[in-house]
C-alpha cells in the first residue's frame, strides 16, 4: 500500500485521471487473476501485494480531485475522502459476506470485489463524461 501511495501521489500531481483510471484498471486485472488462479500461493501472494499497491495508487488521485472542488476546505475534503473509503470498505465486506453466505467459496469474495470496483469505475467514468458535457 505504501508503494502504491507513493507512486500514485507522484502521478496524481501531474495526471489525476491517470492515477484513478490506471489504479482501478490494474486492480480489476489483479482481482480477475486472483479469482481465476488464486488458489495457489505463487499467484495469490504477489497478486494481493499488487491489489494493495494499485488500490492505493488511485487514492491520491481521488484526494487531488476532491481538493480541487473545495480548495478553501482541504481538511473537509480529506475527511470526505476517508469517509468514502470507509464506506467502500464496509460495502466490500458486505459483498464478500453475501458471496460466502451463498456458499460460493472463499475466492468468490474476490468476484464481489471485482463487481464493486467495476461499479465504482463505471460511476467515475459516467460522472467525468457528464462533467465534460456540462463544461462544453
């Protein structure tokens, strides 16, 4: 996570959308790898490292975008970011619990995360597209 945060911060300063889109896209690829081949430790451990790094790669980009919306209230935007991340964590836990309760096995939690991450990415793309339409 520290590696992703460091690299994501550098990218977010220059290209906020690249960090967010690249981080989420990489997470989706790694989640698919875990879902398909995560039953072996040789795949699981490096992929889990990658998931932590790539998710944290996106976080600084989110913070930069939020701060741009309210430059006079960066602390409030930081708190909003953390609140949203905590909400995402709880939704992920709920999604994983639903998958486990359905009897789909431990790796099904990865697919729940895949669906939730995909939803977040699609929501972001819809908002960016809408904002671009409003600005033009």
